[in-house]
């Protein structure tokens, strides 16, 4: 801890600092609470999305059977994801990505050679791609919020456990010193007055 000056000027500096800390702390606590609520919301959304993906993947087993049990990855030859767009959502002062839309291009196929269920299969793959992209963005969102929560929690702890107690202690030390100085000054004044009175009486 840095050594403080035991002066009236420093007392004002320390009191002003304490006011700032006490004014800022409730805002930090509120932000921490909002971030904790957002983490819970995103976690629930991720759980719901995970269930939806698992359920949809089980529906896709029908397609896998139609493909003769071949993994669906080979369908990547039939389509490509051109672009996917996101927007930004501000959560307690931090920007997090939110899924908006997907440009899904189906490559030209020989329609006579393609099976009847070909279009339905590609629509299903597109839906699964969207679900997985949303899942990826939710993961990024959660990581960003958790990082911000960690920083905010550290600041709350710094204010509560270090800065405020330290500043209050500084104020107390300065007040004690100034009170002692004032008492000493009064004592010296009384002694000086008594000596003056004694000299005056002797003459």
C-alpha cells in the first residue's frame, strides 16, 4: 500500500475517491447480476438447441438408411454454404454474436439421376447446418459473457475487499493525525498563553 500524506488536502482526495467507489460499486454489482442471468439464459437456450439437434439427427437416420448407411458428410459435394450473417446483441455492455441467416447453395445436379427424395434431404441438411451454426454462436456468446463476468467479479472484489476498506482506513488515519495535530496545537497555545501570563505577572 502506498504511503499517504497526512494532510487536509489528502483527506479530501481520499473522501472523493471513497464516494466514487461507493457510487460505482452498485453499478458493478448490477452488471454482475445481469451477466449471471444472461449466462443462465444462454445455457438454457443451448440445452434446448442440443435437444432439437439430437431429435433432428435421429430423424435423419431415415435418410442415412436411404443412402445405404453412408455418412451424410458426402452430401457436401451437393451443396455449399456461401455466407452466413450474424447481428450483434449488446448484453450488459458487451457485444455478442446472434445468428441471422444462411446462404445455402445447392450445386447443379442431374435431375434425372437424382432420387425423388433428393430435395427433401438437402432441405434437411440445410436445417441441420443452421442448427449447428446457431449452436456455435451460442457457444461463442456464452464464452464472451463468462469472460466479462470474470472481469466484473474481479472488479467487484477489488472495490469491496481492497479499495473501499483501504480508503476508509486512509481517511481514519488522516483524521486521527489531524485531530492529534489540532490537540497539540491547542496544548501549545495554552502553554504559550500561560508563559505570557506568567511573564506579564512577573513584570
